[in-house]
C-alpha cells in the first residue's frame, strides 16, 4: 500500500512477478505482433496457445 | 537462461532493486528501437552500441524515445525504487523461494509440453523472435559481445609476412597511390549505375574508365562486422570478431610488402583494422573548415591535403578513406545543402513523422553526395597521375546497405540469415589511371566483362593484393577478381 512518503510494501516474489508481467507485455509489443502472425493469427482458437506462451515467459522469469 | 539468472539475483535483499531497475530501463530502450526502426538485438547490435561515437548516438535520441523510456522504464523503476520489499527470511524464506521456483519451472515445463507442437514450427520459421524477446535478447547479446571481446588472448597472429612486390614492379620509377574508399550504409539498389530510376550518379556515370560491379554482397549488415571482416583474410564463412581482432589483416600484409598505409576516418573509427598503420581522424569539426557544419564534417574533408600528401610521399601509398556516407537516421545531415536535389526530405530521426518518400529522398541525396565525392576523388587521382608522375587507382565499396521502410524495417544491423536484400547488396566500383593498368597489365575489357558477375566482400582482401601485384602465400587467386584479367608481365 502507498503511504504519504510514496513508499509501498510488497513481497519480493510478487514484485518479481509484476516486473515479469510488465516486461513480457509492454516491452515486447513487436515480439507479440510477430509471434501472433507466426502462430496463425489472433483468433479465438489460438487463445490457449497465446495465453500459454505468455504464461511460459512469465513463469520462466519467476524461477527466481 | 541468463534472464533467469538475473532474476535469481533479484530475490536477494541488496541486489533486487538494482537488477530489476536495470532490466526495466534496458528493456524499455531496446523495445523502443525494436518497435521504431524494426531492428533486432543481437551481438552485432550490442557491438554497434559500444563502438559508435557520441554524434551517431545522439542522432537516435528524440522526444518520442525519452517519453517511451520514461513511461515503460523510468516510471516502473521509480515504483520499484520506492517499494519496501519484504524478503522471506531464514528456512521459511529458502523454502518459499524453492517452492516458487519449483512451481514456476513445473508450470513452464508443462505448458511447453502442451504447446510444443504449435510453438516449435512457429519459432523455427521465425527465428528472429529470439532476437525480439526483451530483455533476454539484450542479456544474450551482451554476454556474446563480452565473451568475444575479452574471452581470447590479446596476441595478434602474423599474416602474409612473406609478402613482396611482384614482377610488375621491376624497372618502374613512378610511385603508386591506391585509394580504397570504404563507403557507409550505401545500398546498391539506389545507385543509378545499378539501374535505379533517380539519377543519383550524374557524375560517376560520366567518369571515363570507371568499372561498376553490380552484384556485390556484404559480409555483415553493420560496420562493426563488415569492416573487420572484409579487411581480414577469413572470409564471411570463417569470420568472427575475435578471430579478426587477433589476426593481421590486409593493411598489415600491404605494410609487409613495403607500402605506406594511411587510414583517414570520417566515421566512428576503423573497428580495429587500422591498429598498426597511420590513422587520421577528420570527423571532428574544425572552425573555418568549409567542409564542416555544426557538429560534424562532410566526406569531402577526407580529401583535404590529399594532393600534397600524394606529391610529397616517398613510398608507394595505400590510403583508406572511411566515409560517413549515408549513415542514418539523420540522412539530411550527411550532405551540404546544394546536394538536396531530391525532396521534400525527412529532416528528423523520428521516422514516424516522415513519409517513406521523404526518407528515401533524403537517403538518395546522400548517394548523390557520395557520387560527387567519389568523382572528385577520381579527378584528383587523375590529375596526380598526369602532373605528379604517380600511378593511381581507386576502389570503392560500401560496408553494408540500408533498409528504408521495406517491410516496415529501417536502418540496418539485421541478423544476416534473415536480413533484407537491401541491407546486404552493396555498390562496388573501380577506377585505374591508364598508366596504372598498363603497369600492372590489367585488361580492362576483361574486368568490364565481370560487371554482372556475383562478388562479395570476400573478394576484397585478395583482389587488392592481386591488383597491386603482391606475391604472398595468403593470396587466394580464386577470390582475386583481377587474376584472370592480368596479362603476362
């Protein structure tokens, strides 16, 4: 939570997870654009593959 | 693997924040360049980053980059910096870390198994993906660069120590001056001499005796790769940065044969190639020099004092002129105003503010200026040949090409295996004074007949030695494009 000195409390694993999610999304727009094309497009039946790949990226960086 | 290792460090108290912040800032900057210019991050790109100069680097900085890094790098970093992070302590902490790591590994492995059938072909067909995944790409590339840079002994292996001037040198009193112009970022397809619609070569197309080779491929897609590669005897297949750095090159072999070698640079340095020969940096602006404007100098400055240098030299000379050429993204900075013939031009490095046509127009003006620069070099050498009793020749080639928005890719530096043709097809041309070709028994008609043959940077090392009739065991006649065109001495 945020206090008046703009300091907030978070557990290390959760912080790592948050950074991993940010890295895997906002900083990888081009990667996802190409990957979605390579996987055959952004259709509903590809959703499990795309979600799975996202989870692999985040989980592998969570090995810490 | 390296990304995971970094985040492993992040789970300990005193390194967590610095590591996470470094990753966020690096990833945000890399992501901006990947998205904005269509580049990928590999070892060669990291080498470019470390070996570029301040002027080149500042051309890439703009407000959009600052905003992008601020939003996706600085802002999250501030949040991380201000966080009061709780680290699990003691045995419970170790168990917690092990549990999270085990669970993550398990989930990742399970998902990989489930989706492998779909993932494998996608990743195999689009190998560039591994260079796009940030920040893993940066960490892999940085490791590869550092391993190359410091992972090998600093002993330079000799090369061509047996080099001597051949029979064509006997009974000739006239000196020779050979100018090798190393172009920058010039792509073959934008040369009028190679069939481009715009007349970007109004002067060279009227240069008598010029031989233009239309099909030449570069060794790499970046200066830091191509320049050491083409001056080495390794060839593209055997080239690595560490091998080239620790082995003598063409300039050393020419020195062994008795030539005086000078490297003049208007770029960001010679990438180690000129380590053992004379070097002049003319890229730093001098107040009052007519060829300098703002914070840089135009390529014409490479010719300052050259007639006097040629006239006063007591040795046979080989002079390498390293151009700034067509280096982007600030193409409009590469030429004086009188060469702004095509337009309107893009005058910013923020390509999203420019149309493709205006980017290409600015680029074409750089080729027009290179046309003028090369033509002036030839005129200078022709004049020296007539008035100073010197036999002269000029060989020009570019280090690599450039993408100008084809497939939404800009600039250069793409991994070679899937680089667009525009980044690897480069111009190459040769001019020799009449006395030079007579002296070395070069059959110009034979060379002219090779104009449409395929060559590459692999030919440069051997062809320069062949052209200058240097005898050495390291000369491979099969790669010497003069070999079949030199008539019996």
